[in-house]
């Protein structure tokens, strides 16, 4: 799953505040810049613990909390939700009551779960982008087929109809068959989209 937009949620545990920021990221460098920004926004916070997953790369930090009580639980929740390209930063404002190691693990885990519950998520899929120009006599059939199999990005009406579209599988042979060899789909490249 991927985060479609950044979000923040807050929970309170025994007067300690835990603010979980989720950030969509494509690189470790971007994730680290995001963490620096969160630290700058919360200079009075006791801890800013983090976890990130980016294309198989996994990083976490306890940021001064007892070892294994913050970063690892944050990362575990992200892994359990099958997240990718995400950075979670949990800001803790100490409320005066010690939570113990088990309490910290639960609090950091719950903060991330709460944020994920509120987040807008989608699945990534690899699609193939094409352009296809057909005579008007074939446009109805082609358009119906495209609406069932993919996403039409653009339609231009000139001497003929030109479609730009995304589909999950190669379509060159199918288009040649549907148009009796009169038209060819031009492959423009692959891209990742979210649904």
C-alpha cells in the first residue's frame, strides 16, 4: 500500500502526547529532510522516533527512547500494513508519567495505527502508457474496450480519433486484431499508478 497524501494524528497516553506524522516519500534523502522538518516544528519535544520503508529499504530510530521501544514498533506497524514509500515520525511530548518498555511499545504502535486508520491509502500498480489513432468508424468499439480494460487519459478528435491511455498488459497484438491490422498502438513507456 502507498500513502496518497501526508497526514498527522495524535493520541494521548498517561498525559504523554504522541503525534504521528506520515509522509509519502520516494527516497531516503527526502524522508530524512521530512524528519528534520518535523524536529524543527517541535523543538520542545522529548523524542522524534521514526520508521521508513522505501523499496525494501527499512530504517528506524528510537531517538533516545529505550532500545527497541519506539523505532522498531513503528516499523513493525508499517510492515504489517504492507506499506511502501512511507516515512513515519512520531513526536513525543512527555507527560510526567513513565510508561515502561511495554507501555512505550504500545504507545508508539498505537500512534502509527491511528494515523494509518485516518490516512488515504492506495495500491501501486505498474501500467503501460500508449497512444492509438483510429478512424471514426472504429472509435466506438475501441473506446468501449479501453473503458473496460484501462484508463483513458486523453481523447483528441481530428481527421481521426487519438487516444492516450494506460493498461496493465501489452496491447499491440490485440489492437492489430481489433482493427484488422489498420492501426497500431504506440508504446510510450511504463509508469506506476495508484488505485
